[in-house]
């Protein structure tokens, strides 16, 4: 059915040229990407990069330790290269939007229809679109003929949108309800239309999304924590160096040491406070973790997003494509006894080979599953496609037989009044209450498409097909302390029904319209408290992300459409689909892409992220504890052993931090701790919370005192200064090796299953053998100022290794008992993070 309005003849060429000059090309805004030097400078501004740069230059220029200095700077270069490369990939999001704009458009100019580049379309142009065309600009409908438009990329609705002349429009109406407008980039799936262009380029809905994609992505929790750790480590390094020099000045004043030696020792101690292996260990752990996750169907585009997944406290899940398959399915029916409902669904249907309108595809699939077949050779004589105005479709086949399909209130009104018609009318309310899209079918022996007196055949209820894994995934999230929200552009009743079926507590559904006119505080409060948001536009999704992140939540946002892209980009973790339902724009804006779009796969990513987060916490605890123990040993040595000057020389500190620390740290990064990683809830306060710092302080005190005891024993046995310093290095290295088992444990160091950490064992044995080699072989130890030790020295070192986990567990038990908590839950926490 064709509905017309007064259709203008279109603009003249001169007026079109003037408007093109005034409004500019019909293209999305494209900002110039940062240059390579700008990207590198931004990476170097990171606090950890600054620490590594300073440490490398001082080691190279001041301490004249060339191999160690080059190693530190190499670590810096590798990390900067990875960071700049990831940033360049993220900037492709806006450029991907350009692939959705129509390259050519049909416009009326001076009463003649012609094809012009879409970039030359201007406000005031009259455009013509038909099935298969992509809409070139936002426009108001002037004339339609059975038009259906796929707007899923903007609204998230799986069914095509009908349009009508004089329909709703304007900024105050949700996108999914604007049935009088066409939107740039959407696809016409049936029918045709003529429309008046109102907005082009950046002013279109697609342009607004492109604008929202601008700006830098927020830093992940790991990046925030590492930046905070770097600042604290920098202050610690400076303080350690200053204290070292101040204590050493007393030696200088008594003529016991040269000023230059004390200053160099202070510089070396400051560098020792910087865990140079941390950057390498974290990068290696993230890279290997991304490969493991790719095998699980989770592709990571930004490495830090792995840890952010593990820190997630809220998952804001899209409905279509994540909780549902994105395909309509018939889930309920109310047939009339003796009626051939499924054959009628096949007759009144334009889908072929799985292609066509989503409703027709679903009806054909259901009919075929129920064994329905049309009589061989049956021909269609007349047809009127589904139209938004008539809200029905009608066909006449040989017989003649009229079959009508459409909205129940339209189709049943044309049926013969009676018991069956009344029963179906009553059933409509029950089906609609379940959030189903209800269709009625009826027939009559007639060749008149508008005939009344139809025989009712029954009702069919359709909705998005629920993914089989969704219910279990939501339950897993709840058990892991993760709140799952559903965010959709679909109607409230449909959203509530899906939420109830997958296990999300729907409560009061918050719609985009209900948020209009509220104060900023009221809007933010409702967004934070909602479990289901329906009929929301891209701006509301972005507001939701900001509201949740502002309250300290770590937000994972899922989506597959263009309308999801701004929220995906600005969430802590944006998760997009890689399947045919997903768009390039969503994938480019997201930090993580899942190959099948299922929430269950995302939960698998969270599980892997929590495992990695546990490992990163272990790495940081391991490195900081060892470095603090070194500082304690050196500072205490200045006071206790005046004749020794310093127990650890600069070359010793660099050897331990660069050569030995990295092997166990990397092993901790790829470790697989016992138990289900999903049970490892994120800690309050991040990776360097007060509780973590207290543990690090206590453990470093234990290690430091044990090494001090070993050094004191060596001195009492009358060993030379070289032997005493070698004893300090050996005892410190051995104590730090068993410390690796302490930091990875969830309860006790040697809890059940500890031996499964084979990677840790290999790293510990390899590091011990390397240290033993440079200690036993004189020509290998000479460059490191190490000498062979008597058997007593090895016994002292082994003693520190054995006592370290025992004393750490004793302190762990004492602290937990004093707090009235279960001992050893080092890597658990609850509640939102503080930013």
C-alpha cells in the first residue's frame, strides 16, 4: 500500500551547491590521528616508564654498568612499542564508521532523479531508497511503500522497523519509536520510500556516535594501579637513596668511607628499589594470557583489558546477541482446533533460504520444524506486503484463498465474531504480558485482499531466542560477586521477560523516556540502581557507564551494534561480538572481542582475568618484598657493620633485580593457582591496597632479618668482606625463591595442590642453579664480585629459604586470628574498587 504526501521536486543544482558549501560534505568527522612521536611521548609520560628511563640512564651514565643499563632501556623500549601499537588500533573505531555510509545516493534535483556521491547529499535534498539501499542521511519520510528498515545497529532491535508518513520523530522520541524518520547508515530490507533530508554528516545520529567515540579511552584498573605503584616506588627509591647517603655521611666524616662511594651506593640503592622486572613480567603475563584467552574464544585487543576483566564488578550486558541469539523465534502458539496454522504461516511469508524479514524467517523456520509444507505447485495470485500503516500482510493463492497475517487487533477485527475469535482476543493479553510479539493469522476463500469475515487460525508469539548458556552465565556471575545488568533498545515488557528468564532480577524497568527531565543527580541515581534498562539510546548507555564508574565500579559493557560503540569505548572493558551479528564499529571500539557473543564466553574471560589478576598481585608482592628486604639489609648494615661499609655492592643489586628477579616473576605471571579463579574476588583499594602494603612490609621485614642474621653469622665466623657480601647475596636470593611460593598461596604456602605450580618450581630451580653457578665458579663470579663459600654458607642460605615461608605463614595466621578472619585469603576482596 502506497501512502503519499506532497513530494517536492527537490533542490536545484545551484541551491544544492550553496548548501554543500554551508553544511560541508555529508561525511563523518575525522580527526587526524596522533603522530608516532606523539604516541611515544604519551607512553613515556607513564610513571613506570619514567622510573625505568631514570633507572636506565643513571645505571648507564652514573654507575657505568653498561650491560645492565642497556637491559633496563631495552625493557622500556619494548613496553613503549606495545603501548603505542595498541593505541593506534583503538583509533580505528571512528574510521570504521565510514564503511557504513552509502557511497552513492539517489536524489531528486530539479525534478529529475539522479545518482550522486553520498558525500554531496545536503539538508533539503529529496532522496529515494529501496530494498538493499543504505540510507545516506537522516531524513523525514515523505512517501512509503511497504517499507522496512534494519535499524539494529542503532536501536538493538532484531526486527525491522516500519515507517509511515507523519510518524513520530525529533530528539525527544527514542530512536526505536521514530517511525517517521530514516537514519544514515541503516539498511532498507523491503519496500521503498522517498524522504526529505534533515541532517547530514556530524549532525546525523551516526555522526553523534562518531563524536562520542572521540577522546582517549579510560585507563584500565591495572594501568591505574601500576601508575599508583610507580609513584609510590619512586618516592620509596628517592627516600632510600637519601637515607643511605645521610647515614653514609657519618662514615665519611670519620674517614671510614669515601664520599663518592657512599653517593654511588645511595644511587644504586635507589635503583634497587625500582622493580625493573615488573614491566617485563606484567607484559609477558598479559601477552601469554591473551594467547590462552584466544583459544577460549576471547580475543584481546588491549592487553590490560585481561586484568580489567578480572576486576569487573558490573557487567552491563546487551540483550540482542548476548543474552539472546539476535534471531526471532516462535516460542508460543494458540491454535484454533482443526486449523492449519503452520501452512498459513508459510503462505503469508516472503522469506527464502533464511533471508528476508526477521519475522518471516522465524515463521518459516517454525513451520518447517512442525512439518508444514505447501501443496506442490501452489501459486500466489496477489500479495500486499506488510506495511506499517495497515500492520498486516495479505496474500491470495490458488483456490482462491486469502491468507492474512498481522497485528492481532487488526486481523481479529476482520474475523467473524464468535467463540474462537473471542478466545484469541483474550489470549493476546497473556502473550503480550510475557514480552512476546504477537501475530494473528486468518483466512477466507476470496480473492479480495481487503475482505472481512475471515476465519481465525490462531496466534503466534515471537521473541529473541534465549541463548542456552545465558542462565548459567548469569548464575556464575552472581556467585562470583558480579552484578549483571541488561541494557537494550527494545521495549520494557520484552526486556523484563528476557531478564526474568535468564535470572536477572528485573525489578522496576528503567526506560530512556523515564529519565528525561530528571536532575543530573536523580538520573545518575536511577542508572546506578537499575537492573534492566530498556528503550535507551547511545547517549544513555554512555551515561550509564560514567555513572557506574563514578561510583567505583569496574564496568564491562557488552554490545554488537553501532549504538553500543561509545559505551564500549568508555567502559573499563568493552566487549564486542565477532560473529555475523556484530559490526566493525563495535569491534574496533571494544577492548575485547568474543568469537560467539555469548555471555558464558565473557564469564570465561572474567575467570581468566581473575587468575591473571591473582598472578599480577603475586608478582608485585614478590618484587616489592624482595626490594624492600634489600633496602633494609643495606641500611641496617650501615649501622651494624661499620667495617663492611655496605653489605651489598651496586653490582649485586643490579644482578639480583635484573637477572634473577625476572625468572620467578614471569613464572608467577603464567602460574595456574589451585581452585576456581572465579572465586578470587577483586580486592578493595586495588593492587596496592593498605592490606597488600602491610603484607609486603611484614614479609620484607622477615626476609631482611633472616638475611641480616645470616650475614652476622658469617662475620662471627671471621670470613672476609668478599665472602660476607657473597653470603648476603646467596641468602637473599634463596629466601626470595621460597618467597615465590608464599605470595602465590591463597591460604597457606604449602597448601593442598601447591606442587601443581610446575612453572614456579622450574623457575625457582633454574634461578637457584644460576646463582649457585656464579657462586661456585670463580671466573663467572668475579665480574659480579662473588666468591666461593664454605659449606656453612650454603647451610645458612638454605636456612633462610626454609624459614621464610614458615615465618610468613606464622605472621599470616597471627594477623588473621587478630582480625577474626580466616587465614590466608590474600587475594580476595569484595565490593567496588575505589578510584
